[in-house]
C-alpha cells in the first residue's frame, strides 16, 4: 500500500512538473506575441501621428486659399472667408425621428466628366 502511495505521488509530481513546463513555454510564447503586438501598435501610432501632421500641414488656411485662387478657373472655388464658418453652438440639432419626416424631392445630378482632367 505504501509503495502504491509513493508511486502515485511520484507520478503526480512528474505530471505536475510536465504541466508546469508546458504552461511556462505557453506563457513565454504569449508574452512574446504581446510584445510584438505592442511594437505594432507603437509603429501604427507613430504613422498616425505623421499622417495627422501631414494633414494639418496640407490643410493650412493660407495654402488652401492659394490653391482656391490658383484653381478658380477650373474648379470655381471661392476664397475662404471667416463669414463662411459658423459657431457650432448656433447649429440646430435634428432629432433622429425628424429625419424620417424630411422629404427630399429634388434630385441632384452628379457628373464625373471633368473629374479625370488635369
């Protein structure tokens, strides 16, 4: 009986050691995966910061004003003025239930004939 108890205890110790060994390697693999994902997230955030800086640079009011003036004949864009912008507090909110009540009867003709011309 004592031998059987020692044998079962030895098997339990070997089994728990094997289980701990496998769990350790599985944990290490997941930690490596998490570190890789964190590196990817960091790189994506850096790319996003660069893109946001480029977007802000390209949307400078003086640059947009110059482009509107330069391409007035082709695009018909009017120069930017401060009066064209509204204070967000002045805007009225439309309730979602009211959107169903809005009747759009006039169609808008969209043409892309001049879109590909330089």
